[in-house]
C-alpha cells in the first residue's frame, strides 16, 4: 500500500455514530431495504463523515491504475476506449472523437480488458480495511453504459441510433452489459462489496432525453441483466441519474434498482418523488446542486431544504440517505455551505 | 409534388424521402423558396411544436433536422441564385469555461430549421471572441449557452464586453442552458431567454419581429 494512504483513509474511514453492536454498513443496509435504520445514513465530504467507502477513492490511489493522460486544460488524449478526450480541468473530460459513430465497425472494435481479475485483487487491501471499519462498500462502474455509448458514438449518433442503426445499438448494448456483468462477478469474487454503483444520466431539465418507450425497447433489458448480476453477487444496485427522470423511475423499480442517487431532486420535487415512489426505492440525494450553489440562497434556505427533504423521504422505515456532491469545487459549492448542509441533515435525521 | 409529402418526410425524419421529394419538386418547377417555406421550415416548426408538447424528444428532433438539412443542401445553391436570403443571421456558442455543446447544437439545428443562417462559434468561447464574431459577422442575434452554474457568469461578461465595444445595440442577445432562468436573463439584461431548442427558435423570431 502507498505509505500516504493510511493517513488519508483514517479520516475517510473514521467510524460514524451507531448504536451498540451496529455498524455503518448495517445502518445503510437497513435504509436501502426499508428495515428501520436507527438514523439516516450519509456520505458527506471530509471532514463531515461518511457511512460509506466508495472504492472509486481507492482507484485514484492505486499506483499504475488508469492510463496516463495529460493534465493541462485543453490538451487532448485518447483513452482506453479509443475515444478522443479534451482535458477540462474538472472531474471529467470532454469526448470529441468517437470510434463507434458507425456501428458497423463494432465487430472489429477492441474493448478494453476491464474485467481482468488483477484489476480487482488490487483493491482487496482497501476493501478489507473498509470492511474492518464497518463501512458500506461501493464498487464503481467504470463503464457507465449510457455515458460510454455517448463517448463511443457521439451524442447525436447515439440519439438517432434507434432509428438509423438499431441492430448495431442492440449489439453494442449486449457487449457492454456482458463486460459490466463480468466486472460485477469479479467484484463478487474479491468479496467485501455491498453495492455496485453506476453514473448514467438520462434526464434533461424537463424530461427524459428520449421517449421512455425507446429506453424500454433498447436499454432496459441490458440494465435488467446488470441489476440481476449485482443481486446475484449479493450487492445492491445504485444508480446515479441526473435530470428530470420521473417517467423512468417506475422502470428502474421494476428491474430491481435498489437506490437512485439524485443530485437534482428539485427538478421533480422531493415531495412528489416521495409520494410516488417512497417505500419502493431508496433515495440517496444531495441538496439540489443547481439550486444550492446560487448566490441568492441563504443559509436558512439551505437548512430548510435539507429539512424538507428529510421530512419527505424519511418516513418509510428507511428509504433515504443524505449526500454531499462529491466534487464541491466542480460546482463552486463553498465549504461553508457544505457545512450548513451537513449540519442541517444531522439536525433532521442523520444523528442518532 | 405536393409540399405535404416533403413536410411529412421531414417530420418523420426520412432523409431519402426528403431529398427525393425536394428534387422532384424542383424538377417540376416549384420555386425553391416554396419548397423551403412550405416543406422544410413548416415541417421543422411542427417538430418544435411536438417537442414542446412532449410528443417528440431529442432523437426525433435530431433525425428530422438531418432530413431538413439534406433538403436545404439541395436548395441552397438555388436559393442563392434566386437572391433569397435567410430570415436572419445568428452567432451562437457556449460561453467561456464550458465545453458542453449538446443544447447549443440543438438550438442551432432548430434555428436553421426556422430559416436562419447560423454561425456556430463552438464551445468554451471567450467574451472577446464573441465580440469579435459579432463585429465580423454582423448577426441580428447572439445566442449564449451555459450548462454549468459555474460558467453562467460568462454570459454576463459577454454582454459587458458588447457594451464596452459599443455594439450592444446592434444585436439581440438570447441566453439558455440548464441552470439559466428568465430571472437570470433579466438580471444580466439579455433580450431573451429560452428553456429549450424549440422555444429558442420561437424566441429568435419574436425578437426579430418575424
């Protein structure tokens, strides 16, 4: 292990308050499974504490993981998928060159070997440490099917593919789902993973990006296979999904998604979400990131919003978890506002 | 050739049928501006209406726009020959620090579909570059897009620089993007705000009195 890691992890893995004999992991499990958790679980940015260990953190710490890339804003590189990327200086880069815009090239396309068992065993010391500290461990989905397809095809080609390249679209979905399932199986073999999390955004500000029927016809079967693989390996399936996705939440519930992680809950309204779906899927929400960073929001606004969210969701014997946006600098959320949000959640269900 | 054939082909995003319909209409002697206005532009207006109503989504809008563009490509030399100008000129881009282009591209497509000439200056465009584009292209409209709350102030800077260059009155400024609101547009003294590509096309025409 890198010698710097213990100090870093010490803070991240600091135990959070739990009743005697109970761990953070058990509190999270109870929240996800509507099994009367003693408090609302949370994942706040340091130093505010977390019940979780998100293995994506370890990914950044593992020496030799990931392909080298330039760091200067505006510089370009090709990632392991053959996608041309421009460095943004933020937590993500911008795809500009798409190797599969023509899906007839799929047969000859070389997928990166992301399911190589060695990639997973490297995580084991971190997973063991997190488990020893009683954390709920989340394995990241580095593929992120829909996002990956946007990079591979480009946004426009991906959007029109159901009309222009339907067979190729289905074939690519099959292959990506196979790859993700192989990775989930590898996480299962390593052990100590409790949730598998993807980041696939389907919403715009006011609606889905495409008709829900298109999602159902082309994409939903692949997501269903992936969710089933997670469950087969004893993991919850956690889906970060930004934008207005009201119309597809019933489908997410139907295929067994355990947790929906929303950063823009105000686009749909916490009360509406809770009324329509409370008790059927667990919500893991930030205070809306578009709303909370606006200059005109007062401290009182932020506190009231966190209290409203807790009141709306935390009444189903579980089904609610609180969260900070993990890259506050990317959205210009000040440390002071982060502290106010954390305090407000602690005052409204996150404390024992 | 009945213009409704071209209209229907565009609405359903059928590029080959649009191309053949346009060629057939021109071959029969239909004036290119009639094909443009009654076939292509009318169809894209319907696409915008269906998008606003929630019947069409981004894929349907994009595939219709592809068909429309294929038709316009055939008409363009004929329209130029006949001295028929676009209904207006728009410079559009995403503000400094913001590399997102999807919303901006959709707006550009809908503006083209409404008969505008669109100069797309790209993403992460500095305020100075926007000013330069306005000075060089002399558009009637300037479209500013920002997806991030962190990049929204870029639109304010563009308007400030237009004022400093004494060209603010020469161009109407429209703003849009996920976090942008009418209140924000009012605050920075933009002339118009649109929440999506279809309403952007309507707002552009409204601002120019078309």
